[in-house]
C-alpha cells in the first residue's frame, strides 16, 4: 500500500517545478486558486480518448512505479495517467 503512494508522490514531485505557478485571489478574506480556462482532459478518460481529443502530446514520459503512472506533456497542460486512465490534468503557466 505504501509503495504505490510513494511512487505516485515521487512521480508528481518531479513535475512541481513546471506546475508550481498558480494565480491566487482573495475572495471574502479567503485565499483561493483561480480556475484555469485551459481545456484539459477529464478524469477517467483513456489514453486513446485523450489523444483523439487533444492530439499527440509533445512528450510522453515512461511509466513509473506500481501502479504505473505515466505523464504526457501538452502545450498548456500535463496529463497524469494510472494504467490507461487519466487521474489528473494540470494547467501550466505559459
């Protein structure tokens, strides 16, 4: 149980330098992250559905860990897959 979580943590930690920028706003004295207008794949989509909708990624990183976590880089976002399904898609700063 700890090994998959550690693998995912390491895989995502290697990407933070790319996605660390976010626009924060204050609403009613609460700090919030502004939603991105960048279209990204929804969780649960397959790799083939993502490629059909968004085209081929600029870069495909090899799967890491168990379960395998794969990263695809696009111009405005990064997609993370567990096996063949999207687990997250993160907008990146231009």
